[in-house]
């Protein structure tokens, strides 16, 4: 399984919403995801897209989201890392991310 992207940088102290795609995943695959213990991140799954919303307070704060995909016989796991930076950077459109 591949997460695209597998690491996201967000601006410290600002609310963000970011989505990643799980690949490969076909119609028979079931995707699930959950945020690391103690985080205030909200995680939703729609098909093969995992969306994370929240706020990381300080530069260097880091949380992970555990992502799994199952085809009924096998299960694959991967980790999405979200890290806060202190810079406002333009976010490439392929990341499907917004800050605000």
C-alpha cells in the first residue's frame, strides 16, 4: 500500500484539512484510518481517500494517522505523518490541502 503523500506539513497554530489517497485500492478493498492516541485530529474515510482535519499548536508538533487497507484476506498498514511548521508555504494542489 502506498499513501500519496505519506507526510504532510501544516502551519503551526492554524486549522488544516488535508487528504491523502490510498493506492492501490480497488472496489473490494476496505480502507480504515485512526489518529494517534492523544491527538485532537479528526479522521474520515471516503472510499480510498483519507481526510484529516485539526490543528497542531507548535512548530515541531507531530502526529500520525494509522491507515489500513483490507481485501478480505490480507491487510496492509501504513502511517501518515503530519508535522507543524512555522512557515506559511504555498501548498501544491496535488496535496488537496488547505490551511486557514
